[in-house]
C-alpha cells in the first residue's frame, strides 16, 4: 500500500493528445525518451494535473481546466516563471522543467515539472496513515510554520518584484473578486452586494511590508515526507502567487479551516481534515503564525471575511461551468450549496461573530 497520491486514467473529456505531447516532450525535455503514459491526479477543482511516466521517469503536467476560464487564474507560463525564480530562495517548490505556450499541442498552454513524491492530505487521511492527534497537530503546525517562512522570502532578491503591485492590493482584490462573482452568477447565487459594500468600507490599514503570497495555501497543496510524515517537503500549485498583504494569504487559508465544533451548514464545506482530534483551531493557526513571524495580526475579522468571500466566488465560478455544461465533472454539482454556506460564514466574520454563532 502506498501513502502517495495515486493517478488514474483521465476523466471523461479531460484526456490529452498523447502523440502530440510525446513529440513535444522529445524535443523540449532533456532526457525524455518515451514511450509516454498519461494518468490524471483526481483531486482539485481548478487547474488540472497529470502524471507523465516514461522509461522509469515521472513528471507532472499542469494545464488549465477545459472550457471557458478566466485567463488570470490559469496562466501557465506565469506559474512556470514563478517556480523558476523561487527555486534558489524557497526550495520547497517543484523544479519547473519546460513550458509550452503553443495551444496546438494539447489545446492549452501547459508546463512540466518534477514530481514531488510524498503524502498529500485530502478530505480524509490516506489509508495506512493513522491520523493520531500528535501527527495531526504536528503536520498542521508545519503547515503554518512554512507559511510564515514563505512570507519572509525576499521576493526582490528572487527577481519577483514585478509579480504584483502591493500598493492598493487589498482594494483591487475586493473589486476584482466582486466582478468575478457578478460575471459567474447563476439563478441560485446568493446576494453579496451588502457584503461587498462592507468589504469596501472596512479595509484595515495596509501592512507596512508586503510579502510573496501563495494565494491558495492549504493542506492539499503541500507534500509531506511519506517516511517522516511530520516533515513538510513541498508546496504545490503556484498559479495564483502574487505580492501583497500577507494577512490576505492567511485569511484565504483560514477559509478552508473547518473545526470540529462548527455547525453542520459550515462543516458541509469541509475539503480538508482540519476537524480531527489534535487539530489546531483557527485561533491557534493565527497565534502560531503571528509568533513565527514576530508580528501582531490586526484586522483579522476583515481578512477572515474576505477569505471566505473569495472562496465562495471560486466555488461559484466552477459551479457556473457545471451549470452551463462546460464540464461534466459530477463533483461540481454540490458547489452551489457550498457557495451559500461560505457567503453565510463570510457575513459572520464581517459581524465579528464566530461561525458557530452565525444565524
């Protein structure tokens, strides 16, 4: 039995042109010999990941989802450049090997990276790895510590100063995500106008020092050593990386953090095993992060609310693709209810209420 992620045959409608891809790999990837076997990693709602195997070597291919997509969230060449620049200063990211912007190869831009082998924690722990309270806590503490370590990276020394515009970042994020929500509405979408007004008028002062943000930092985007599962060895999925207020990154991570005592309507949004005995609470996540960075976290009601709101919009964008028939993935059918719950939780945070105390 393996604890590592298992790739499967590609889902219906998400196969790649193996012949064209193999030809491209032979030209562009040093050491690639063929023949090529393609399998797909089953998790994830956004960009798609495939396992490429050839002559004992393994690679990961990342491409945007099939169907209509917002370009800014699925820019493969940009993610490739981020990984290349990060490698010398933050070695916990996969080594980027080759990038293709020619859509005639597989129908979209893509890049190929090394495969980081290890344990990725999904909704539940993999069979064979017992989630003891001590293990659960140690892994979550490592997650928080690496997040703090990422925010301490000197992004200018890495040559990433053009990755984003820190000044005015929070305001732009609010307007950008409100616009994305309006463009992805479906008949059953919640009304977020009042919440949007609150976010616009309640922004805390900007952080004095900007940081490199992963922008989707969570348990299923990191890799733990299968032999030493408390050791975090990799951070994946850098497509949304940017520069800005590090509290935004923390708030967006906390949006995924469902606790054991949360009400059923919010517990239904759980995609990660953060409710298990030994888990950190959301408050403990904030306290450990603040201690690791030596900072005081001001205005976290706002950043928690924004994180939940943003996650609601992400779910809404994917749900709209399902409603319009752009994807047949059955996992997406339930996202409409998830949008409603996340919007409700965001309103709780905006009101300074714990989620358990929400209406």
